[in-house]
C-alpha cells in the first residue's frame, strides 16, 4: 500500500547526507498560478503548492504570474511552454503549475517534472529526490489513487466559491462535464454523499499513517529527518483542504496523532511565497 516499503528503505539511508546542501542561488523563476478571491496571499491550487514549497525549500527566488483558467492554454502555447500532459490519442492538456527559469530560458510544466528539473539544474540545493524520482513517482501514484481521488469531489464545490469571475464559467463547465451533474449536486454540505466521501478520505489517511509508522516514519516528515518531494506532494493536498475548507480541515489536522497537522506546521517556513 502506497509503495512505502521501497520508499522508506532508500530515504532513510540518504536523507542525512543530503540535508547539508543549502546554497541559495541568484536566479529568478516565474511560477504561473490561478488567482482566487482569497487574495494573492492565499494561493489555492494543490499542484502549484507542491512547486511553491519546493522552490522555497531550495532557496530559489521566484515570482508569481496569475493566469485565469481559460487563459492558460493560449498563453502557454504563445510562450512555447510544453503541455502538462498528453492523452493516448495525442490530445495536449495545459494547466498549472508551469515555471519559467530565467537562468536557462526553459519552461517546465507539471509539478513532478518541475521538481525533477530543479534537482537536476540546481544540484547544490537541498534535494527533492534524495533516493531518486522513481520511488516518489510510485508513492504519488498510490496516494492519488487512494486519498486524492475521494477528496476531489469534496473540494470541487469549495473551489468554485473562491474563483474569480473569469475562472468560474470555465471551471463549472469542465467539472460538470466530468462529474455529469451540477457542482452543487456533487457533494452538498450535510449530505450522506459528503459524509461518505470524508469517511473514505479518513480511512485512506489511517492506512497511510499506519504504513508510515510500520516503516519507522514517526514524523513530522514522511521518510526522514528533512522534507522531500514526497512531503510536498502530501502537503499540497493538505493545504488545499486547510485553505478552502478550514472547518473540515480541523478534524483531519488532529487525525492519526496529529500527523497531518504536524506536517503542515513543520513546513510553514516553506509556505511563504512571492
């Protein structure tokens, strides 16, 4: 479950040696993100959060460019940025995060690919993948399937209430096509559907926490004495809940001995952003 045995085996061997590399670099990275009504001091995208905290952890300077949902694809195509993903049929998908690195002149899309790029391009900074990217990719795949999949329907109704007008119509159209119902019908407050959804999320987190404990990961970080991309993957989704649904975040933050709240607290200095 969650691919933790293999992950922990590698991380615990390498994390101490890797934690000493903290050389800040003079570069400027532009990070593209989606605006919301909470203000620029409250970014909301879980996938962009992964990149934000990774940049801060590495000590890399960056600035934010806000891009509305319907403008992402045309802007990225104009800039020559790569798509975030491609379907088997060849359809290209454009979303955030995307970064532009002024030092190399490169655009990189997708939080995982961005993390790999940052480790490769700036090797004198703290590593995001001290045990290599493959083990974290396996972990993320399991985490998304087991925990994020039941979480998304619960959060979509929260997201739309915090979007700026230019983003709202695009978000509603695309999500209602996906869920085949109105956003208001996905998981209404107080409904059995919502209660059942949170129960699935909590059970998944219980299993995840149990696996971590069995592998000797007592916290606050998942696989060692310093954070890695695995921590930032989980953190992005936790911050999504905390930002958009604080009342539902409260019980999650205290679950499993407070492990999830501890992770958020331990990484607060990396959550400051530009």
